[in-house]
C-alpha cells in the first residue's frame, strides 16, 4: 500500500509586483498524486522547510484547523495553525463546505504517517502567490 508523501519544491518567490528571492515549499501529496495541502509560506532553505515538516509532525496534537469562505464567490478553504501561527493551507478552494471538510480531514489523517521524500524538486514558472484563496483565511 502506498502512503502519502511530503515533497519539497524549490520555486521562484514571485509575489506580484514585489519580487522576492527563490524559496522552498513543502506539499503533502496523496498516494494517487493529488495535492492534499501545502506550506503556508516559502522557506529560505531546504533545511528550514524540512524542519517545518518535522515540527508539524511532532507537534501534531497542537495544530488547529480552520475553514472559512475564501472568496467573493462563496468558495471554502482551510488552514492549519500551530500555536496560533499559520503553517499549512489547502491547495485550492472548494464549492461546498463538506468538500472542504473532507479534504481537510484527508490532510490531517495523512500528516502523521506520510513519508518524507528527500531533496527538493525544481519548479519552473511556478508561483507561490500570497493572495491565493487559502491565504485570505489569515485575515
């Protein structure tokens, strides 16, 4: 049986008009290669990003999930806080709250047992947008 896995993505940190240096993000992927969730922010180094995954897994009992309407169209997104600080978010928004809740539960179930893939994959032309629907939950 295949397990979910944490992968690391080295990507440009383009945030609209404000260019930022390249960074590394993590993403939790299901056994069927569906994204389950991703880091809330970019990290300066692979080591810092890997440490964040380790901390998320070790401090699993202290995480707090949140779901909220993420945009003006009524779509839903989720976010995970650790000790009051956002650490993970949904990779997309959902039309229905039950879809959002189901996908949040998939992320929560996979987090403690997912394997961690060593090394970072280079992502070309990818963007880690601060204004994604899930990011609006921070307000």
